[in-house]
């Protein structure tokens, strides 16, 4: 603005004149409020400088107002971004909670359906159901043990060996199954052997004539592992 520029020129002129005549820009004075034996002193700007600041304005406050506006705008954008992120997190959490509620409702319905299908006690949990259904078919019993060990073989293959001890050979195919799985348990090192052998747990599931029972056993095993 012209007026501010003129004031700036005036201030520069006055300051130069004062500098030229040797007028100091500050002076030292004692602190009259001090009660000390030797009062402290402090430096103050020369009177002409304070007069210029008071009477010859070179700043209309626009720069300070601009800085304040920019700072407030920056904070608002930060608050807005944080609020948006929180809203997205809240939405995702609500969706997860709803998904879990629906999944639990579906699992509960599956549990009741299987309990009713096989006449199991109404208070049965998934582990109870799995144990009861495994007892209905020895191949499914063996397949579950094999798949369990495939998932975690830290404790060896004892579960498979125990299932084999319950396995009764009724025909040549049962004999082949027993020999194949028995061979996997010898010098056992890795649970993946039960996935890759000829009579793998997948092959055993597929060999069971009662497809509904085979499907229900796998459903029960899946849920029982999460209990």
C-alpha cells in the first residue's frame, strides 16, 4: 500500500539521520523496582525508535493475519483428515463386527442343523459333534487325524498312529490304506506327507460313500479348531 510504503521511507530516513548524528539506538537504565544493593540494569530502545513504531506504522497486520489464517487452515485440514480416518476405522470396525455376528449366526445354524441331523445332544459343541461324527466312519476318523497333523506336526504323528490303531481292515482297499498310512508314520519328519501320499486325507474324504457325513465332518473340524 502507498501509505505503508511512505511510512517505511520516513522511518528509514529518520533512522539514517539519527545514525548520522551519532544518536544511540538504545540506552541503559537501572531497574527502579529492584530492592537489591546493586540494582540490575536493562537496555531499552531509544525514544525515537519507539516513537517511530507508534506513530509511523509500516505493517497493517495483513501478514500476521495471513499467517494466522494459514495456520488455522492447516490445523483444520489436519483435524478433517484425522476425523475422516477415524470415521473410516469406525466403519471398518462396524463392518467387521457385523460380519462376525452374521458368521456366528450362520455357524450356530449349522451346528443346530448337524445336531438335529444325527440326533446328537442339543448341548453339544463343535468338538463334541466332531468326535461323534468321526466315530461313524473310520476313514473319516483317520482323515481328520491326518489333516490335524498336517496342520501342526510339532508333537509328531501320534494322533495318526492312534487313529490307525482304531482302523479295522475289512477289504483290500482298507488294507492298502492302512499300509500306505503306516508307511508315512515310519521315520516321520513332516506332516505334509499325509497331504501328498496316495491315500491322503483328501483321498480318504473323497472315498466315503456318505457324502453328507464327509461334508459335515469337515465342517465340524473347521469350527472345532476355532473354539
